[in-house]
């Protein structure tokens, strides 16, 4: 689940997105009693638009659109400079 979009860059049909994505990094490891707990992280992904396809203008619609794409997000290092 995407919480916040930090940056979105589009060049022709290529779109690069940096966003806070839930449940991406392990916060607490699993124990004999409890499962591992995961939390949000700054992530990045790139995808391509189909011909004549445009991105939604509204942020909520854009988040819904991105979530429906089932993208593979790459976790960025904590010291990543936006």
C-alpha cells in the first residue's frame, strides 16, 4: 500500500516513482512466539505507459492507479537524498 508519493518523473512513456510503501522492510524479526513485523520504507519503481495512456492528475487516483499495477518496488537506502 502506497502512503505518500515523494516524486514522480515522466519522460516520454517511462515513469519513475519514489514513494513511501507499507510493509517493505522488516522492523522486528520473528521470534519463537511472534511473526516478523514489517513497516514502511522509501521505495522506487519504474514502469512504462501504453501508447496514449495518461496518469491520473489527482493524488488519490494516482495512488490507486499505481497500486493496481502491482509494481515491484525497490527499497532505497535510509541515507538516500531526495
